[in-house]
C-alpha cells in the first residue's frame, strides 16, 4: 500500500506538470487564435498607414520582415482588446485600461520567450503613440485614455528590463559553455578547402540539389569561421557586389563589400578580404546559377533559391556540412560569431586596438557584447588580483611583487641575465636606455630589444617570456622605488639604490655569486665578453643560477593565515607550529617588520604636515615604532609650485624625472609614459615653447602646437630658442577626454631673467610605471574651435 501510494503520488505529480505545460501552451494558442475584426475598415486603414510609416520609402527585405512581425503582434493585441466589444469602429476599446492590464498579465503567463514578450509590448506602445499623434476621424477614444495606456505599457517595459538582462546573461553563458574551440574552427576551414573543389567539379558535370546545398554550407562555414559574420551578410550578398570586389593585383586578393546587413547603420558595409581561390568559389556559384537559369528569371543573390529570393536555409546547409566534417556540436552563424569574437578578446585583450580592428571588420559591437560575456576563471583570477592589490599597503605590495626582500640582489640577477645568458658587453648593459625597453617588440620567438645609444648601437637580444617578466618587475618596482625621489634622471635602465646610473656591473656579479653561490670559487668573472667584441644578436640563454628568493611561497601563506593589521597581535610559537610553519622564526621577524612599517606609516598619515611624534593613545602594547623611527620617516611637506626653486630649475634645464617618449606606431604616433610612480598633485612637466602674444600667435597659421590663454600664447611647433637641442615632453602628450591623468594649470614664476607665466601639468591621481600620460585638450569646450583657439579654461 505504501508503494502504491508513492506510485500514485508521483504519477499525480507528473500529471500536474504535464497539465501545467499544456495550459501554458494552450494560453499561447488561445492568444494567437483570437479573431482580428477584419470587417472594421478604420482598423485596416490605420494599420496600413502604420505599416507604410515603419517601412519607409525603400525598405530592404529584412526591414519588410521586421515590419510584418510588428503588424502581426499588433493584430493580436487588437483582437484581444476588441473581443466582445460593441461598436468597434468607434475604437473605444483601445483606451480600456483594465483590458490592457489583463493582456499584459496574459503575456506574462504565457510560455513565450522574454524577448518575444518584450517585442509585443514595445510594438503595441509604438502603435498607440502613432494612434495618439494621428487619430482617425471616427475615433471616440479620449486622448487621456490613450496617454494612460501608453504609460501602462512603458511601465511594463521597464519592469521587464532586469529579467531580460539576466536572461541574456544566461543565454550567453550557455553559448560559451557550448563554444566551438579554436581547433574546430581551423579544422572546419581545412576540410572545407578539400571539399569545395570536389563539389564544384561535380556540379559542373551534373547538377544535384544536395551537392548545391552542401557547397553553400561549406563556403559559408569557411567564411563564417574566419570572419564571424552574421547570417544576413551571406543572405544579402549579391552578384553585383562580387563582381565589383576591389582587386589588388600585387597580392592577388579581393575586398568584398556587402551593403545590406543588420548593423550597416553603425558599421557601414560588411567587408571580407578573399584570396583568389576563395573569390573563385563565389564566381563558380554565380556561373552555376546562370547555367541553371538558362535565360529565365534568376536570383540576384549569390546563395540563391529556386525563386528570386535568397536562400533562407543557409543555417541548415551549414549544419549539414558541419555534420559531414564530423565536428562537435550543432553550429549556427551566431555560435561561430561568438567563438570568433571570444577568441579575439582572449588573444588580443579587451581594450586592445587589434580587437577593436577585428570588431569593426566583423561589424561587432564590443561594448554591448561585453555586458553579457560570461567571465571565465582566468578573468576572475585577474579581477581578484586587482582587488587584492588595491587593498594592499605599500610594504606588503612590495613584498608580493618583488621576489625576496633584497632589491639589490634582484637587480644583480637582472644584470647577470644580460651579461651571462645573452653575452652582452659591459658597455651595452650600462648604456641600456629606458627608451629601448619601452620600444621592445614581441614576436613568436620572444621579446626583442634593440639598443640605440651611440656606445651600444647595433646590439640586439631576444628575451624569453620569463626574462621579460623578470625585467618588467624590475622596471615597474625596483627601479621605480630607486628613482622616485629624484628631480631628474638620465634615462638609464639599470640604476643603483640612489637612482644614479649603474656603472660597476662586475661588483653586482660578485655580490650575487657570494650570496647565492658560495660553493663557486670567488674568482673574477670572465664569462662576460669584452667591449671590443662585435655587436651581438642573442637568441638563446646560457647557464645561470636560479633567481634569488628569500621566503617565497611560505611568506605568502603565512600572511594569509596571520594577516597584518595595525592592532593584530604577533602570532605565537604554538600558533605557527599548529599552522604548519616549523621554521617560523624568520617569518615571525618579517611579520613584525611589516607591522612596524604599517604603524609608522599610520602615525605619519596622522601628522597633518607637521613633524610627527609617537602618539600615546593608540594602545599598542608591543612592536611599537620608536620616536626616532617615526621622525626619521617624516618628510617635510613640499613647497607649493609657485615658490619651488626646484620647479624653476626643472623648467629652465628641461630635465624631468620619470618620463620617456614612446612610439606607439600607427595613427597614434609618439606619446609620453611614466617610468616611475607619481603621486596625485605631482608636477609632471611643463608645456614648453616660445612665449608670444595672442596677436602674434594668430598670425602663425602653419603652427599646430599653439595653446592660447587670456593673455599669452605658447608656440611649441618647433624647438625653442632656449633649448634648441631638446625635444620637450609637453608637446608629445596625447589627448584623452574620457581617461585623462594630467591637468594643465597656469602659474606665474620668477625666473632669473624675470617673472613669466608657465603652463605645467599636474597628476590628477596616482600614476603607475608604464602608464601613458594623457590630458584633455579641451576640444569639446565651446571656446575651442580647434588647436590654436582661445582656451580660457586654462586660467584656473
């Protein structure tokens, strides 16, 4: 009996599920089976006027299909609202708010897709707005009733926005879960190259519909797996567009442009660069179509149907070809497009110029698609790292980013990598410039660096990925820490702890050997080639000891178990041993040092510009910084720029710290990047040029580097008379309206030759090493009519 009761219960549960599914389906059927009042002439007329307005003067086939779908949904709405109502020609039923609310509730209960339901609401809202603006003469519905109905529909549309966005994200996640792999796309093109010539040969001998469909599937699959174009691009491809393709005789390729597609208003024509073989496929398909027509009417579309319309079953033909190639899944043009766009994002980076160039070619809106891309584990790890770095203190951040605490030993290892592994002479390493590092190029073999200074010209070496990361870590953290207090620098890549150019390289090697290779006799280093050797081009590494690491991963794990804070107590021996740290003493000492630095930094931050002393109200029992340590770490507040002799000297000598000119290539050209960290409010450089009057500046029409103020003009179109041999940094700063990190400010400074106004650039926020320096030129200001116009906003 118990088993029977269970069976009966489960059977009733299944029956209820079937009944619910049947009821939802029947609701949709009931909605669509309501009879539209075709006998009401005024309704037919107003729907026809609405159709003409939506279609426009020269509608495309795609637009006609969209308009017909709108009319189809509006007819269902009218059928619902008019059901059982008298005197339909008066159109009073359109203002029945209770009926409208019932229709909206019925849509919610139906099992239609969320996007389809939203289309119903939007199309009906468009129709009612049209009805409100141009009501027929026989209408008796009041304008107030129509306004209330429109307001109700718009409220319903807003309520659907959030669930629709969640639905779109779920759809995107499903797409990425079934994402075609890069290997499958490449295999599709490889097999298509083999199958297409065979199918063309068979069709030339004898026509067969099945072979024609497979040919369409292989050709569109080949092009879609490469360019990721939508289905509409292939549907609307015409014979005239193929024959008018732009040909390059030198390269032998063809540029095909398709006018009609979904996003032509945003991206213009869809483009595909075809090889001569791929272009020949399309010409062969056109020849097959002409032969089949035999003088009768033929389709103008490349992928043709039996009538004059394009073949609407291209997706099915693509799936037939995909199945014949024994590839995984069931493809659509959308799934191939998603795969191509995803690989472009992952390979080239989210904000890279390469990705945006590919997106323009495939008519793909990255801003819209990125909202619904599912975040994979790799991106999530990258995001977590950004959050952790944003919340780290200065001392903790240095320990995480640089292996070991001995920064000098780390620099010594980087020097040894170039001297021993890549066999560079001493002079080449000494003359290694920051500019050479910024202009490095990345290829399949690694990162190539070409030295350009006069004493090291001709030397080229290639770094592995590990070596590139090693030097990048040194440049962004070790070198930046050493040069951050300098007022100017010479641009050398390797510097000592004080930021001065490194000259005694052999001392670094001896120090490295003595500390990390004590078993090696302390003989002089003779592996380094002399300066008399010919310029080297290094591609392979020689033997070298592993880089210095002091506490390594144990320290990272120790920090996670015992995090450092201002008020946390040092871990006890029993706690350390219990957590698995047997050799806990070095970790314990390092933990105390980190906390001591944090507490000292906290005290200094509370000093408010005055000389700091140790507070007595913090309640710290042990590991408390002494007064001497706090006073030693205190730095007097900087003088304001208006009275800084250091700023005047920097402007006079045009020597600025932490700046380098980098050639980004392409249309962007040269720009300026930071080579050391800068704090918010720091003076970065000035806009240096010839100081002239406004009237004289307006006469120099050939000059483009002119900036006007209320009283003067700075012309930086060429090198100034005071520094004829220097290319100043200010004229190389690029423009950005959305993400500037510098702002321009005018000061009146007293120079040895008298007072004069200057224009300096201040950091708007903390700037990292390697970050490009940008400022807003003011091209959106009403007072700006192009470079060389009034910029009163500079007089801040």
